[in-house]
C-alpha cells in the first residue's frame, strides 16, 4: 500500500497538463480567485505536506525492519498544514495523531527550512523511541515541542479536549487576574480531533463545555479542528453526521472546508482563527479529508472497504490537490512537483537511516525519571516561603482556637488564595453556596468570583479545566463533590494530567490540587453515590500524590504541602477529605472536643509520605487512615481498658505510602493490624500488607476492612463498612496468635 500511494502520486502528477509558457504569476499572487493563499505560502505549506507524507512512508519502512514502533500516520490529512499556516506559532496547539503536516509547518514558521528539517528528525526520533527524542525522551511518539507551543498528546481518543477547553479558559482568566500565563493573552488555542472521536463522550462533553461557557458570555478562544475522513478505523461515519451534530449550535460557530483543497482550507482556517482571536469565542472548523494507508501499518483496509472506496480516497489525496493548484497556477511544472516530492523523500529517508541507530531508553529509572516527586526539602522550603507567617484574619474560629475539619480546610484554602495570586478554586456549588458541606463558605465573597467560582455539572469538565489551567500558568484547586462522582472523569487525571510530564520528559506539567469529598459513615445522608470508598483507581496512577487527612490540624498542613508541591514541582495532587468528619468535634464522649484541634502554626509542614503516630503502646500497632483513625482511636480506648498497650499510625498519605513509618511502628510491637475503611478487594490494605512483606517484616500481620459491597442507605451501611467492634475483635485475634 505504501508503494502504491507513492507511485500513484508520481504517475498522477506526471499526467497533469502544463500551462502555456509565460503564464506564471507573481509569487505574491493568490493561487485562485478570491483566495489569500500566495505562491510563497503555497510552496511552504506544500513542503510541510510532502514532509508529512514521507514521514508516514519511512515510519512504515522502519517498522518493517524492526527499527520503528509507530505507524499511525497523517496521510490524507496533510491539509492541516494550512491550519498551522493560518495561526501564530505562539498559539498553543493540542494535536491528535494525524497532525504531521501541522507540526512541520509550525516548525517551519519558527525556523524556516532548518526548522522544517529539524522537526522531521524529531518526529522520526519518536518513531524509533530514541532517548534523544527532544520531547518524550523515547517514551512515545508524540507531536510536541515547548518552543513551538505544541503540547504533546497521546493516542487516547478525544481525551485532550477537556484540557484544551481548560487552556483556553485559563488564558483569559490569567489575564483578568494579572497572572503571567505561559502564552500570550490574545492567543488562540487550537485542538484537533477526528470525526470518530467527535462521538466520544469526552469530546461531546468538552465541546458542550466550550459552547456553554460562550453562551454565558465567558471568553473562550478555542479553535476545534475536526478532520473528518469518514472512518473510525473500520466503522464509517454517516455522511453529514458531523455537520448535523455541530453546526447551528448555540455558542459554537461552524466553519467547513474541503480538506483536499489547500487554498479553501487555508482561507477557512484564517477566517475561523480571526473569529476566535477577535471575539474570544469557540469555533468548530470541519475539514472533509480522506484517510490514506489505512488506520495504521497493521490495518488491512481491503478487509472492510471496497477497491472503489479506496480508489475514491486516492483521487482526493490532498498532495494531489496542492500539486494541481501549483501546476494550474504555473508556479511549478509537473516535473518540478515530482522532483520536489522525490527530494523530500530522499531527505526523510536519509534522516530515517540516521535515527535508526539512536539509542533507546535503557533502564527503568530513566523511563520513570519524569514521574519523580519534587525533593522533600524543596517542598518544605516552598511551604515555608508561602505560608510561614500569619496570613490575615481568623474569622472562622473567632470564638475558639479549636476548629473542625471543615473549618480548617476552609481557612487553609483562604491562605492559598491569599498567598498564591495564581490560585483558583472551582467546582459544583463551591461559589455562592459555599459547598454542599460549607467547606468553601465565604471564599467567593472574600476573593471574588474570578478566583472562586461555580462550574457546570460535569466532573470531566472540572478536571479538564484544572489540567488546562495548570498548564497555562494558574494553580487550580478544583473540587469533586463526591468520590463516587470522580470515576466517570478519572481519565482526566490518569490519562491526561498524570501522563503529561511523562510524555514530555518533564517539559510540560500541570500542577493541581484536586479536592475530593469522600469515604463513608455519613449520618442520615447515605447511599453509594454519597458514600464511596473506591480509591484504588487513584492509587495505581504513577507520579501523583494522594493525601488523606483525617484530623483538622493535619488537613490544613497537608493542603499547604500539596500546594507547595504543585507549585515547585508541577505535582498532580488528590486531596481526599472524609465527609463524615467535616463537622465532628468529639471523639469518645459528647463534649470532649477531642476530634477538633488547634489550627496549625503558619510554619507547620507535613512531608509527603510521612505518617503520624498516636500513643506508645508496646503490645499492638494499628495502622489506618481517614475515618479509620476516628474508629481506631475509639477502639484503642477500649483495648487499653483491657490492659492492652496500643499505638496507632495514621498513614495520612495513600500515595506514596509511609512505608518507613509503617515498618518502624510495626517493629515496635511486632504486630500490625491494618484498619481499612476501603474494600477488602482493591483496598488500601492490599498495598500496605504487600509493602510490609516486600520490606521483610517478620511480625504478625492482619487486616480488618469494609466488605466488597456498595454502601446502602440507612443503618444497613453499618453492615458493610469497617466498624469499631471489628477493630477491637481484630486486635484480640491478632494478640492470640
């Protein structure tokens, strides 16, 4: 197939009729009536198209020799070079995997011919997974470069669209707040996707968010480019589907062009970009393209398409369309077009031979380097620098120095907003209402709606906004109202936020602190969707931090730590808050006040991955977290009444686990009982006990957990959640061993 398309192009161009001698227009003349495309621009874009086509051919040749690892190409989509040509090189771009010509044209804009050839080499280094690949360092073939404002995206379908909406929103919000953004305030954010991806719920939700924001009058300079080749691997898109789905929508302007016509594409892209840049409103640019060479190197199109269908696409090859324009205008003869094509092929093949010998990554440590958390000393210094002195009024606890968990988090958020001018707090109901549980109460009035605001009801949009905002220069602190609501949007953390540093070798990061109200034990407000213990989905994401404070003093100090880590290292932090303890003041007896605590001093800092010990007993160690600490402290009172000396370790951090503290406190008694409010299968206890075994602990180990069940309404919840009695019984059983 690769040889066929190569030969077909040469033969088709060779058969073109040349114009009469002397017909050649001036270099600045338009290529066709009414078009802004000049001879110079047309030739520049054509070179990007040719380079992209030969990248696809060489990638397949390298794969056939066992030297390349990626063959999803851009053949048939090369008109996206015109989209790049219509934009500025400072316009941030989030590109899908058929954007080779766009990437090459963006590089040419920044560095001329040298820039073009340098980008060709960069892409091939990614194809062969070379450690010298200047964007991913050999981890994946992506289109990305910081100096080109191209943000690397992987092949996940449409998952980058919520982030693109977030970047567009953040550009405007940063300007409003006087915060220096990564890109110019008048930039256009461009995001490309395919027609099949446009059906994915992620794309539908993101595009809906963009239109929703525009309908509310919020500036959102986003150019969505849908390259519609009519196929999702083997599944055809119904004719007219994209136009019917995305034209005529409130808040979203629709522009269409034939992707086989370079001049038409260029003019449409310029018109769309002008609207976005001038009006700061989203535009949907629909380019009708074709897909040549199949979905990827392993895809045999003849298994699901007829020869006539494949041949019709070949006739709409965008390279042929540009060649016809060049020849008809007299800018190049057919022979010159073929010679230009062959010269580019020789250059790209030579680059392919050169990069084929480049070394790959050779150690796990090298692969994982971008996932490393910032140094503990750097986080501590950043925390002290930000919060190391008194930070304003203390109205939340004016009647007492003892605060609840909710009050402590509220006050800590006020500190963050006061000390970090780039910080923004947002989510469902966090603004005027102040949160379902009052945790953000008063913050919008104090800091204004530009910094504390409500979003639409879409957790995917909230997390995408955070990913884009952090990337653009803000410090987002989004709230997910309940842990159960996280799961339908979790890929924005796993597949986007957490992977960005990995696939850019640390060149791009998106700092954020995601607050999530979670866990069980709510009185009078139960059921699965408001009581959820499923944290395994977070614990298996490389490179993120998961904090789980239980006590009010820890919560404020740990929030400071997360903000400092996000600021100094671009860390993605998830901050799990136990809903049932938000307003708790007492531990064992009414009025004892033993769960409330003094708000921590300004210089208080909790290192990531360090636990907190209660008691000095030598008979038994109980390790736990969240509501488990509340239950374990109560259980310890009962055990001490039986003459059993207990010490309790609150993990505080679920990722990374405080393994050093676990080993030390378990060794002090020789027995470790883990009290786990998450489920027996996939819960935190599995990781804790495995860590103890991995590190050679030879003492007695046991666990008590919640059941492998969803949480029902009412008193039935106590039948499946971890209980104080279960901890006492588990301790007694472990002591009998």
